[in-house]
C-alpha cells in the first residue's frame, strides 16, 4: 500500500506525527496513548500496515490496489 494512503488513514482516525526518526516517522494515537513507527518508504507492505493499525488499536485498513 502507498505510504501516503496509510498516513491519510492514520490522520483520519485522529493519529498524529510525534517526530521524525532516522528512517521512520513516529505516530501516536492520543486516545489510548500508544505510539508506533512508520517506515519512510513509498510502499508499505500490507502486513506491516495491518501491524501499525493494530499497534494504534485502529480498524484494519483496506488495501484496495
């Protein structure tokens, strides 16, 4: 899945960028106080996108290729 689609989904769900790391962006869900890292690649593998959503306790995002 495209990274921009994943980031748009995170923003839609209320998550926000905490900081930029060396190779990852750190996003947080303010409702539950959890954070996770999102790699800065143009494509994020679907299983990794699902793990990111799971870490932030969000519903799974549909890949829709």
